C-alpha cells in the first residue's frame, strides 16, 4: 500500500474517532435527556458528525482508491518493461480500467454509506426511546399529583447510559445470520477502506495481465499470517483457471472480492513463465499444488496470536473508555489517548478513576 494511502487511512480513522467522541459527549453530557431541546441538540450533533465523516470518506475514496489502482497498473507495466517483455500501455485499455475503478468506488461508497445509515438509525432510536420514556414518566408523576423534580431527567440519563452500554455506541452489524457481529463504525470503515484499496491493486494487475494475454500470477508471502492465508500464499495461480498446472485464482479469492478476507495484506503479482528456468517452473507447479493446509510453525502461530491479542486489547481499551465516558460524563478523560495514558501509567489517577466508575455503576 502506498505511503500516502497509509497516511490518508490513518487520517480517516482519526476523523471517525473524533466524530464518535464528539457525539458521545453530547449524548451523555448534555442536560435534559428526553426533552425537545436535548433531541434537537443531539440531532444537530449527529448531522455535523455525519457530514464530517462523509467528507472524510469521500476524500479518501476519490484519491486513495484511484491511486492504488494506478499503482497496480504501473507495477505490472514497469515489471514487463524492466524485463524487456512486450506489454501494451494501460492507456490502450482505458475503458476496462475505468469500469473496474468505477465499480470499486461505488462499492466502497455503498458499504460506508450503509454503515453510516445503521448508526444514524441507532442514535435516532436512542433519542426516540429517551423522549418516550420521559413523557411516560412525566405523565405518571402528573397522575400521582407529584411535584416535578430533576429525578425524571436523572432517571432518563441513567436509562440512556445503560442502553448505550448494553447495545454499544455507533456500531455496525457485519455479516449475516449466525456469522453476524457488531463492530464500531470507525473500525468498520477502516476495514472497508483498507480492503478496497488492496483489492484495487489486485484488480488492476489482473486486468492489465489479461488484456495483454498473460494468465499467471503469484501471491505474496507474509510472516506471520493467519490460518487461511497460510494455505494460499506463495502459490502461482491461473487467473482464467484454464492452465491446469496451477490452481485457479478463484480458489484463493473471497467469492466476488479480489482478496482473501477483509483487511488482508496479500496481493498478486505477475509470474511470467518465459523468465523462469525449467527447474523453477517445476518447483512452482509442485508448491502450487500442495494440499491446502495450515503449514505454520508453532513460533509463527504464537507470534500471530500475540499480534491479534494486542489488537483486541486496543479495541477493548476503546470500548472501556466509552463505558467510562458514559458513566462519568465530563469527569472522564477528554480523549481516548488521555485515557490510555492514565491506564498505562496506573498509579493514583487510575485507581481514582476506577473507583469513580464503580461508584456510578452501583
């Protein structure tokens, strides 16, 4: 992935995290839960957050995806020129490349849009529930001829925090049926963006090779890697599936997508038979037709699991921060970074923060 794309991906992540924190701050800390003023204030915050996220997404989609596609084309064309092999310029197949790029852009726009719509509906549901509960509670108080106090608002605030903590905040359902699970919107967008940019490079290389009559590609090898990719990496594949000496590329790709799985680092690159010796060709055929099994060593599995564990801890820290912010409101650390520093340092500040959180929960 291009360094500029990596930076833009990090920028996009920060935009979504900032919007998420800003909106959570309004929902939890703004007074008068259930009132029209509260409803309108959160709604305005939601609109502003959505606009910021959409602007950041559009910027990434319209710059990073075309750049990664062009980089894939340049990689293939440059490889053939360096090896004195004939290849027509990508410009000669502009229509094919334009259609593929257009489909990638539209698919990413759709996926991100779906995630944002889910989150928007989720927050509107919170607001409607809070407003309904407030009206119901106020009606009961009036029927009992009680003097109105701040207890109604405090109860609504508590109920809202409970609901947010149970259901999650700004989450998106990923997958269908039994395989469905919830991820935060910022993580979901990161996954879609990263996967699509990697897919753009793969599709560009496939299209350029096919257009010039070449059929064989080799998948990169990474260490450490997951159980699924370990079975697929390093092999030579036939894009068309017609070269029976090698497995079809469709065996490796995730159904209609041109990568192994979301967030996958693996990519494909030209494998030209004319540049290989007979021994190299025989070795490639042998390796490519080995059983599809997890051949990782215990050391690699251990390292991979440690990396995944670190990523899970980072996500759990984010969710923990949101729980603290829901309960403590303005008394919680202002940012996730500040929360991580306090937790990592331990000591008196962290102990005090934990005590305040437990007190609010009880």
